């Protein structure tokens, strides 16, 4: 039996994302696993664990927008931008009004530029940034453009501020906390973080490792595995004729005579999924022309540039 799909895991604090996958491999006795979107060890909340063929779609899941609940402590700056690092500056007698706080926090809504923290897994000249940081070496980091679609203060109990953040992929909430502190002039660091949504997946639907272990013991794992087709439902799809599946596995060009139907309209250069007659996704690729051309039998050119064959 092919055990494939995606598990929505509620990651506990204290485990790295890799630790969670290692524990899931033990619980499920499945080696072929991975995750989409890393969470820091002290962070909690949604981690998408990919199982079996689900590992082949990891790259398409990292692009989802995300939502977080975060608590920021004002008046202290750390070298890691969170509570794991060393304190680099403290301001005890700072004064920030609620009006000023709200104005500064909300000023980060929209497209912003972030400098990734030194304590991160981004690579520079073949080494991860945190390796340089542990060696007390500062390296130049490129600014990244990210989008904060919504940011809101939920509660204030000075010096702690609880906020919710909806953002694009690649956003560092630790950097956001640090930048808020810098703009306020008092410094700040992240003391807790919970990821509450990843794309269409919400925290209320996430399962703890204990939940997953119990479900596995009851033989109900397939009931909680989200099919690949559902995780990629946001992509327009093309259905190919019977017998073409194996040719796709071998990288054969897709031409209109091999197409059975299209399930949604799309434009040139859009990412689309390719399905067999059973509506199972067998590949993901970039459309080389509009949807209309896929059904035009007089059009003989290749229609897709494969990104991933499933």
C-alpha cells in the first residue's frame, strides 16, 4: 500500500523541525519523509510533514502564506533576536505609549525589506549563517523583500506585546521583532512564536506527535494523511489521456493530442499540475502556453516544462 501525503503536525517547543521528522519516522516506521517550512526549535504550531510521494511536492508547499502569533519583549536586544541568544543591550527606563506602539507595529504592514538574522540556516559561501555566528563572525547578508499582509496588536502587558502576523514566505518573525524594537528606539526580541496557519491549513486541524502515534496504533493513518491532490488544489490542472502517465515519467513532451481535459483556466508561465485519468497528480510544471492551446489539436508544440514528476 502506498502511504503518501501530508500530515499537519502541531510542533511542540524544544524540538527542531528535523527532530519532529525523526520522531515521525520512528512512530510511523517510514523513512521517506521531509518537511515544508522550518520552525525554530522554541517555536510551536503548524509544521507540514511530507510522507512518501508527498516529499516530491515539498517545494510547492513552502510558497504558502503563513500566520503567526508572537510575543515580543521590549527593552532588551539579543544577538539571535530571540530568547536563546546573549543579551547585547538593555534599556530599563524606556517609555513607549500605546499609541506610538500601535503606530510603529502597523507601519510594518505591506512590502518590507528584512535582513535575515545571523542565527539562521541561510547559506553564505557554502556554510550556514549560524555557523559563522557561533564562530563570532559577522558576514554580509542580503536584504529580502517580504510582505506583511496583516499585523495587529492583540494584547499589551509591558514590557511584553502580543501580536498576530500574516505574511509571505521567507518572513523572519525574529527579524520583525528586532526591527520593531529598533524603530521604537528601545530594542526588542521575540520570546514566543506559534504558527497558526500555513496556506489553507489551520492550527485547529493540526495533530500532536502523541495524537499521530495513537492514530497509527489504531491503523487509521490514511485517514489523517492529506492527499497530494488536495495540497496542490490551488494549481490549475490538466488531465492527460490513459497511457500517457508512463511517458511523462520518462520526460516525454506534452502535446495537445495527449490532453483529455483541463480543470481550470490558466495562462502561459503559470504553474499547473498534470493528472491521470484517476485524477491523481503525476507531475507539476510550467505551462508554455495558455489553456486553450492545450485543447487545440492543430497546435503541435510542447505545452509544458516539467518542474517535478511525481
